[in-house]
C-alpha cells in the first residue's frame, strides 16, 4: 500500500475516533498502536512503551504543571477583582479609560492565570455589571469580556506556546517573546474597536460624574503589584539566561501560592487542596495527551506519512499564501470542536515540515496558530467564554453575547492578516533580544 | 458489584491525592534546586531527574483520578447531537476502545518495567537512578485506568451512569452552561 493511501486511511480513522467522544489521549494512542500493528506487524510493539515514556521524560515539561499552578493560585484568589479596581481607579477619567481598564485587566489577568474561562469569570463579574450600570449596550459589555479572556494564551507565560515549542522543537523563550507584541497589538485592536463602537452609538467611555481620591488610587496597588512583579521576574530570569523555563516557573509557582495565601489570607487547607487539585487535573490531562501525541507522531513518521504529506504538498506548487489560508481555515474549523492543547499537539508536528518547506518562520507560525486557537475559544459550539459571560449576566440572551463577540473575531482575523503582511511584529522582539534565529 | 465500583472509585481518588503530592513535591524540589545552584553555587545531582520522575509518576498515577472526574479532554460534539440509542452505542464503542488501549499498554509497560527490573537499568545521568522505579508508575497507572474503564463499562451497561455522563435530554448548550457554572463557582 502506498504511503498516500495509508495517509488517507489514518486521517479518516483519526477523525472518526476523535469524534467518537473518547478522550483525545487514549484515542490517539489506540490509533497509533492499531496502525503500527496493521502496517508493521506485532514486532513494532516492542518500542511502544519506551516511546510513550520518553514523550514525558523531558525537564522542559516540568514547566507545564508549574505554570498551571501559578495560574490556579492567582485564579483562586480575588486578585482579578483587585486588578480591575486598580486599573479602573487610575484610568477612569482618561478617554476610553473604562474600556482600557476592562480589556487591560483581562489581558494582564489572562497572562497571569493563562486560563481563558478563569479570566472571563474574574474580570467579567466586576466589569460587566459596571459597564451595564453605565448603560453600555449589552453586546459590547459581554463581547469585549469574552474576547479579552482569550488573550491569555498569546501573552506569555503561555502553556499553548510551551506545547507548540515541545511539539515542534522550537525555542519556548523565543515563542514567549514573539507573543508579546502581537498580544499587545490584539489588545489594542480590541480597545480601538470597543471605543469606536461606543462613541458611534453615543456613549462616553470615561467617567465624569465622580472622582477617586489619591488615597483610593494608591490603596489598590499593594495587593496586585507582587503578582505582576513575580511574572515580570520570571520573564527576566528566563531571558537573562539565568535559569531554565522549568526552574523559573517552579519558583514563580511557589511564590504565587505563598503570596495568594498571605495577601488574601487563604489559610484553610481546603483552599490549598483546591489549587493543587486543579493543577493536577489540568496537568495530567495535558501531559497524557503529550505522551499519546508522541506515540502518534512516532507512528506517522515510521510509516513515512508526515514526510509524504509535506513532499506531496511541496510538489503541488501551491502558492504559499493560499497554503497558509488553507491551513488557517483547517485550524479554525478544528478549533470550533477541539480544545487548543489537543489541536496543537496533534497537528503541529505534521504542519511544521509543510510550513518550513513553504518558507515560513516556525516561531511566527506559532503566533498565528495561537491567535487562530483564540477564535475557537469564543466561537460556538465550544466557546466556553460565551456561557460564562451569560451566567454572569443571565438576562442577556446567548445569541446577543454571540453577536457581541463577532467583531472581536474580526479583530483576531485582522491580526492574523497584519501578521502575514508584517511578520516582523512577531519576530522582531525575539530576534532583537536573542539574536536572529538559525532556522532561516 | 457495588462494592467493586466503590473500591475502584476509592483507589482512583487516592491516586489523585498521590499525584497531587508528587506535583507539590516537584515544585518544592525545583525551588530547592534553584537555591542550591544559584544561591549556594553548588552542583545539583539528583534534582532534575527526580522532578522529571515525579511528573511522569503524577501523570500515570493521576490519570485514573482524572478519568473518574471526567477531566480527560474529548471531542463531545457528536455525543451531544445524537439520540439516546446512538449515544449509548457510541459511548460503548469509545469505552471499549479506550479500555483495549489501556489494557494493551498495561501489558506492554509491564514488560518494559520488568526488563528494567531484571537487568538493573540505571539512568545515564550522574545520579544513576534505578529506572524500574519511574517505569513502575506506568503499569500501575495504566492498570488502574483499565480498572476504572471496567467500572465505566459496568456502569454504562447496567444503567448506573448515562452515556458520556450526559442526562437524557442534555444538549451541548446545557453542558456548556454546566461547565460555565463550575468555572464561575471556582472563581472568587
């Protein structure tokens, strides 16, 4: 049987198995074992256990539970509320200040926790009632919070980038840096759109009817500053070449837990267990998919499927931008149904040879892929953020929230187009700080 | 039968606690390693390996607990849009496939562990760790997931649990709302 026929069979079976509702990790593993046996016989099973194990024996992977724990600690404390208050008290009189404090708080909190639903819940609980109190249209109030929550997987530290880095053997430090400017750009696009639509509908995006005293302004800082300092510290340590991502994340996680406990007086062991339980559930789920994805990748390469696909696409001489468009459409549709972590681990090893053969930068593509994944987070039917926002403001119909998110989906697509025209937006910072990458 | 189900559920919960302990140990050891290396300026020997093994152990040992709490991510579009009968057969097929995978992996990883045990394999790092210890977490964890899947299968066949844990008339939107409520409940 030719590799092309084998490839088609593997693709179809993978789709069927994934759609069956079986856990992604076990589904991928089962497919890998089945095809190894069918095409290479029972002898091929001798390396399965070792491959499964080596997938996890990597010190870089230690950073995943550490960053998850950092997010869980901050997410389980009322830090989101304080962050929102701090920004609001400082920016409320600036033109567009209310929007900036909402989306800015989303961006910072999402970066701190790395969790889109946690961010939506924490900032939305404060921001949505506040915006509605000022009479802002429901679709803008809810849509902006939905969109703001997605920023966490683009702004470092981001688990999505760690997974992409591991799956494609791209530098995680470089990916983190590459996400910074596009993350700020996307936040900027969101803010611009919100301010524009509000002023077009005749609303003021700053407050004039009351004032916060300087005391109130400064009161809001001490609780939130330490967390931001830790994240900045982790980033500094990473790029100063002082420590590895895992070491930086480990110390950061321990400090975040201690700070959350001390600042918010979370003395009860029940709360500690909740942080640890959430960390365990999320990390085990991701790591199990990694082990299975490594096994799946091993099956694909040992049957020469990845290589055949990359070669086949190269020989078709498709225009590289048409290719990029098709890849993005494929990722977009996958993102409607499958969570980002699973998509990245499954598809990026297959996509990478195609991308590099077509002459694209893998770090740049990591950023594009992540923005693409963000769209899936606020798009039905998976779009969890929509339902969180709907639970915060139950009287706003789901369809109105969904319509509210559409312009922000447009902003994300625009960001991808801008990145395609000016790839330097992603690559400039890593190239500037870490030297030009060798892969080009 | 009920006592078997309760027993396996209890074991899976204990596994969750052990896995959480391993992750907490990993965080503490990374901190210790950073202290020794960057503050005391001494070499570290066992910490990198030990943390990695903790994590591998947590992944395999914690997996039955994550399965019990439905934490393993799946694509649930089809189950949500199917009728009751089709949903039942789909759940049956997906459980049988996962069960088969975990059972086969238990055997394969047991053989791998056994080889490491009898031939006295050690890691090629400075620490020379005995590899049967981390390798041992694989057959234990996967064996327990297999047991947890047997429980899931029994629960499905005897009607103790609805297919995919979904209530008869539950739609994708209901499930998303339930998830949203959970996320909101966790947030302060």
